[in-house]
């Protein structure tokens, strides 16, 4: 039987999902690939994979997408790993460099700029290794594990985009969901969901078995997974996600709807 191709995000916030998948029998049925978020989106859009943990903004480019899990990468308040950094207040930012690894965070900063901060900066596609060089009246969106690195502390202003979204509309934010570009077997979806739940319900084991990074200690990693990332795709998160997608459909944020 042909294996189901899956692209998952390679960031720390995904390790509970990976723990659950590897603790189950699913590896016999799947081909698992690890990518940064925008690459997960590209692979699902181009049908190089069957399903993936994809940035919410990419859903509008996937005809007839299916959300196949009760779990997501979300945040009820501050998420810690999706930031706008600058040396001037947000109201004085003239240009914002946009993280090449992201789709949803890039769209989110544009929505917040227009509707919450009410600023009109120039948006610039950032090049690799741009992060330590953001200066002057520029800002920069930085996402993922790099936000734990020491150079983040050099910036005078650090805005957590999930927290800013909550201040804007009072709703949690969903960064990524498990989605497919075709109808999936229901039994497989149930098994996949059960595997993810194993990881979510065993965060201490997840952290204790993870030894691949040196820039964050285990207690801080546990705190991040437990208190910053919110994994349940509940009704409040769906409401927040639908509001965000509504903004994207109605505005010019670099996202087209093909649905």
C-alpha cells in the first residue's frame, strides 16, 4: 500500500505531535517530512504531500482543503515564538522585513498593521540571516526557534503577534492546522488524531526525551509547550481563525483565495 505523505513543521512547538506519531503505529503507513512552515504549505499546495501541518493563511490556496485533526498550533495569549522586533515603537516603523519561513505570520503582521496599529509601512521580503541586522526605523518578523536565541534581546521593542491579535479582537490565534488536499480515510484520521493526543497528554515525557537543542533548557521548553502553545482546536480558536481568514479574503495581504 502506498504510504501517505505528510509534511510537519520542524519547530519545537511540533515535538509533541512528532512524539505521538512515533509512539504509534502510524510510521508504518506514512512518509514523514520535516519542513519550515512556508515549505509545508508549498508542498501541500503543489500536491507533493497528501497532508501537512500548514500555516492557516495557506488554506486559501488549497481548493477543497480538509482540516483533519482536533489539534493545531495556536495560542490563547502570548506565543513567544512569533515576534515583530524593532528599535523604535511600532507606530514609528517605516518598513517591516518579512520572515521567509512564514506565511501566516507575514499575513498576520499586515492585518495588524492596517486594522490595529493603523500604520502603513513598506513590507520587504527578508533574505536569509537578516535577523541580527534589523535596525534604524525598520522592524522585522521573526518566527520559530530562532526567537529563543540571545540576539532577540538586543531589540528595544518586541511585539508578540499572538498577544497583539488577542488585544485587537479578544480571540485566540491559530497559526497552523493539520490539513489535507484530498479526502482522507476516516479510520486513518481517527488513528492520526489519537496519535497526536498521546504527545499532547505527555508533555513531560516529550521534553525529557528531547535532547536536540542547546539554546533552551528543559524547564523552559516545558513551560513554552504547556503555557504558550495551545494545541486544542476548540470553538473559540475556530472563531479566531475564521475572522483572520475573513480579513485575508477581504484585504490585500499577499494571499489569494482559490476557493
